[in-house]
C-alpha cells in the first residue's frame, strides 16, 4: 500500500504517527487506532512498520500494479543491532528469511559531542579543513587536496 | 484562527530540512560554533526523514583516497562526463576532497560498511560506490545532528524564509507551521542552511492511483529546497537538468548494484543487446567529445546516464520493448541472489513487495525495466539547485562571493539538493556539503556579516496570514456546496497537484510525450503556469494535513516554473534521454557550453535568465 493497520493489534499508541515521513499515519478519532489516510503518498518505506511495537502495520502492494497475496515482514532490533526480513511470494515459491546488521556499535554511543572537543585554532578556521581533517580524509599524515597539490591549474572560463 | 505564535529568537544557524545535507550541517556547525545556537526545523521526524528515510544499501560517493583508489579530480572528470560537461567543477572538487572523511566518521559511529576480504579496503560496487548495510543510515546521522543541535523542531513545515528588513537581500530566518498542532513558528536566525529536498511528483507519474506513492524519489521531497530559495530571490542554476531513471518497472528499485556488483545487463524483448546500435546516430546528435564509441574502449569513459536512457527509450519506441534486466545468470549464485534482495530491502522495500506480489523470481525470469517520469533534484545524476559560492582556494571570481555554499542571498546557504551544479554527491556528498556550509555560516557570523538584522512585526504577521489562507478560504466557501470536492471557488491540494503534473508532463517533456518539448509548448505551459498561480491563491485546506499538502504544492509550483524558464532558455538538446527540445535536437556547444542561471524577482515574479561561464579546472586525462 501502502501500509494498513490490523484492527485487533493496534492500540493507538501513535509511534507510527510520530515517525511517518509523509505524515499519512493518523489516528482515527472514532476507533482510536492508526490508519493510512493517504495511500497514494505512501512510499512503502516501512518506517512505521519498523516502529510499531505491536507489529500491527503491514503493507499490501500498490493496487494499480501489485496483485494480492504476498507478504514482506520485518523486525528491527536496535539493541541487537540487526534487522530481520521475511519475504513470501503470492505463489508461495519464494520464501526468504534475510538478516542484516544495522550497526556495529552500541546505538549512538560513538558519536562525539563536538561542544566538548578542543576548539579549532585560528589557523584551522582559516584553512579549508573540516572537523578532524585532514586525519579523517586520508587516515595518514597527508594534507587536504588542493589544485596545487594535485597539479591542476585554473583555466579561463568559457562560454563557447 | 486560534493557533499560537511561537518565536524562537537569537538563532545563529537554522537548518531548514534535515536529511543528509541538513544533518551534516547541524553536526558540523557545533565544532565551528561551540557557543552558537543551532536549531533544526524539519517537516517530518529527523529519525526518518528525507530521501534516505528507508535506508541505503550503498554509499555512492566515496573516493577511497586512503586506499589509493581515486583523487577528487577523477570524480570531477566522471561527473562532468556524465552531465555532458555541465557542472560546477570547483564545488565538485571541494565536495570530493572532503567526502571520505564523512564516510570514515560514519564507520566510527557504527555504520556497517562491507569490506573486501582480500584487500581490506571497502567493498566496491563500482568505481565510486561502496556497499553498506545502511538500513539505519538516517537514524544514525540524526543522532549526530541531535548531539550538536540546541533544539530540534520536528513536524514543522517551513513555508518561507524571513528576510532582513534593514538590509536588502539578506536572510533573517524562516517561518512555518507545526503539522500536528497547527501553531505558527517563527525562527529568527542570523543564517539559514537549506537542507530541504528536490522534487518528486512534479511530472505526471507512470503509475495511476495508489502507485503514485511509489515514485523513485521520496513523495515527501516536495521541491522545498527550490521553493524556499526561489521565493527569497536566490539565483538558481541548471534547473532544466531534470533526471529520468532507468529502473525496475513499477517498483523503481535501484539498478546500480545489479549492474555493477551482480554484473547483470540489459537486453531487448528478443534477447539482444540494443544500446550500441543507437550510438552512431547519437554521436551525430551530441558530438564526438561526448560519445566516442570507437575510442570508448581506449578512453574507458563511462557512457553518460542520459545517453544510455536514450538508447533504452529509442529501442522501446522501435517496438522492441520491454527491456529486461538479465538476472538469471547472476542469481544462480546464492550469495549474489541474497545481495539482490538485500539491495531492495535496504533502500526500496516496495520493489521486494512488488516482486513478491507478482511472483517474480529473478533466478528464473529476467525482470522488466522502464524509464521513469522526470525528477528535479541536485544530488543524483543531475545538478539542479541554487547558484552558490565555491571555496576561496578553488573558485574563479564568477563563482566566489566570500562564503562556501552561500547562495546569492546573504546568509542563505545550501546543502545537498539545494546546491546547483554538484551532481553525484548522493548521500555522503550531501552530508559533506552540509558540513562545508556549516563552517562557512559560522565564519559569516564571526565576520560580523549578520549584524543589525531586523525583522518587522509586519513581515511576521503578513507571512502568518499567507500561511493559513488556504484554511480560511476553505472555511469561507465550503458551505456554498452541499458536499464533495467540487467547488467553483477553490481547488484542493490534490486537484492542484494533478493539474501541475499534467502540465509538466505535456508541456515540459514528461513521460507521455516521450520527454519531448519545444519553444511553443514551453510558452503555452508557462502561460498556464501563471494562471495556475492565480488558482493557488484559491487553494483550500480542510485541515492542517491538507495545509501541509497545499504548501508542498506551492513549493512544487515554484520549482516547476523555474524548470520551464530554464528549459526554454537553453535552446539545445544537451541531455538526450533526460529530455528533448524538438526544435533544437542537437547539442550545441557553440552557444550553450554554459551554465544557465535564473532569478525570479520576489516582488514582481518576473524571471531573468543569464549564461554563466564554465570553468574547466580539471584537465582531460
């Protein structure tokens, strides 16, 4: 679908509403459960499917070209750092279980707080370098590439 | 209307739209401005927003200088070749010399980047692409942005930039509304970095109904990068350079890994190779410099994306469609088969859903490909966007006005899709451009360039009235009719979008006219666009969600108008396979070896067009 929501599994927690990049998962005011209000603006990005704590959201391929009777389900686990998929085709011949890592390190821990690192010197400010460069560019002692270092010369601009 | 006005004052750096470009900007800004106030305003939730919301299976821009693979100038040559010469080489070189440092950071943060077991270097998909398990790419860079930002405002649809009332052509922040509460948000800021996106859903899609959501670029990419900057009077460049993608049919699943890593290839309905037979005639059209099929083996030049599209389109028009991707060989290897599926799950789940629904097993059948409707953006194999200053050590006078990635509006910077002339930046390059813009924005403030900014209450009140007008309009005219969506006094956002898409399609070279347009068609189209502008004043929004769609439509409309003007201006067919000017079917280097630059006067809405020179900084090899 576009996404759709199973009536008996949804408890109206709103995680999908909070995450949907397209602003199309809304809570039905009568039923107090989520649903897709605008299927033709759904990218099948699975953000809401992954975010739903009750696995209440699923996807049914776009009606204008996808026949019924298929399934692509997913469980994303930040703690374990993996995502697990299961693909079942309409005729049942394809039934794949696929697992992939989503991170190699504990979630969000390895990102430094740049407010606390040593402030850039004036020399660094006046250079072309970004944070932690040139080290991060080359992982050796080499400097950033410039026209001069790479033997390049500016030629006159052309309108021809 | 009872919506509150919420003012966030004294911001130094406002990031408007936090996809890969915006998150890079917010993250890096903290280093150069440790005591500065950094605020993000994002239409969705930065954990899953922008084009990378569902993840990526490859980083398509990585030099590998560290592994001795490529230098920045190699990438400039590649992008220049692919875009038929029309790139900003200073900006490209600058992005390319920094991009690896972004990727190395990602790996340190925990991004699973695949390694070549033999060499220890990153696993290459192609010369520029490395393979990753990037399902969590966006949440990861969002974490970084959150670490650096003072405040993140999710669910704010930024509609306009604020302009300084004391100095002409200087930015002063932005305004928008919260798509949940409806509240009016005012961000007063010394600088703004536009990280908003390019435009999907501007040309009529091939799909009908629900499938309109399965566009190649995200449906929430509403051209706001361009809409915001054009409204503010920033100069734009290369807006004619829309992109058409050859992709798996209907699902628009990516083909890069298939071609490059799985070594699949295409053939026509008779099982024949078809590309090369179109090349002699194509060489006639574009000239030997751009397609030298005889020398191709010696020069190792890749064939530009648009020209491969041209061969595809021509073969289908000759009655030998569909074009198939030959997967049956590669998929016999279980490892490659798994990669083929992972590739979709990592970045275009919808394609896996479609193959499951249609029982496509690429091991036993070769799936169909198609060419998509056009898209307007600036970070894939195309370079639409704002005319920005380059860095001082690389840029000639015409390309340099003090601050890297600053547009022609003072204090207004861009990153990712927002910056023109920098194709092939992709995710990592967009993040890098954000970092570059952030450093420059801090310098701009430290140099005292943002002193004395004044935003009048009148401007704030005027924008507020403008923002909510579609809801007011609805309220006034809704009860003239019994029920339904047909009203003589308004159209709703969906109706408006349908009209825009039909107009772009038929007059500006969409898919139903085989990407063809000409001077006459463009003039008719522009006339209709002006009338549509009047109707956009009468657009009606029943609720806040529709108000969001109304403003997305207005941004798409502004983008579309620029595309029309640029397409009209460049009287040649520079990119056969992206679009054709039927009245000028040849590439014309004598008159058009230039970048096109436009400006829309914010007061009158009039467009002026000019040619800017091309500087070839990097020599041919």
